[in-house]
C-alpha cells in the first residue's frame, strides 16, 4: 500500500495520543486563518481610507486572501509534520517550531509599535493598533437565509 505521507507504522500509543492532541490544538493556535475569515465576514469598509490613503478594496482582498492561505498552508504543514513523527518529542518539537514561526509576524508588529524598528514603523504600527473592525452578526447564504457568523466560523474549524 502507498504511504504518501510517510506515516510511521507501529508507533506507541503515547505517540498516537500526542499526535491526536497536537492535531486538535493546531487550528486553535493558528490565528491567521480565523482572522482572515473574520475579515471576510465583516467586509471592506471605505472609511479606512481616511487613516490609510493607499488602502483599496483589491489590496484588502489580496491581503486577507493571502493571510487565509498562509493559515491553510500552516495547518497543512503542521498536519504533515505531526503525522510523520515517530516519537512524542518530535511531535511536540515540530508543533512548537511551527507555532514559533507562525508568531514571527506578530512579534515584528509588537517590535514596530514599541519603536525598535524605527520611528516611521512605530507610528504605522500604532495606527494599525487603533484600527477597529466591526464583528458581523450574520452571513447571507441565500436571498432569505442568514447564518450566524460565529456558527459559520466554528463550523470551519
């Protein structure tokens, strides 16, 4: 039989349990995919142009699409590395390493807001921190059918 993912056979129960736990936790530690979904349920707001003159709907769409794609790729790579692990330590080291890499953009934003990356980036980072998004209550899936946005987000997970 083909084993395209190179899943090891004959691993201990502890390894399978650790893989299961890591696979359950992975979507909850990945905020880029969830944030992307949230932004698409809220939609583009033209008032953002007042604070960020270069902002446009195509740029917003591209940024959120790429953010969602990054989240999907993270989950795919995480799945592959977790199921390929042959011992418990490898499962959790892979999981920790991916979470570290996934948080680097957030760390860069924090450093920018604190001024460690220059004055201009400090100003821009603080502007980003002040941007508020509305939480959409429902998503239309037909002419007369609306689904609560929170239910839709939880179904995707």
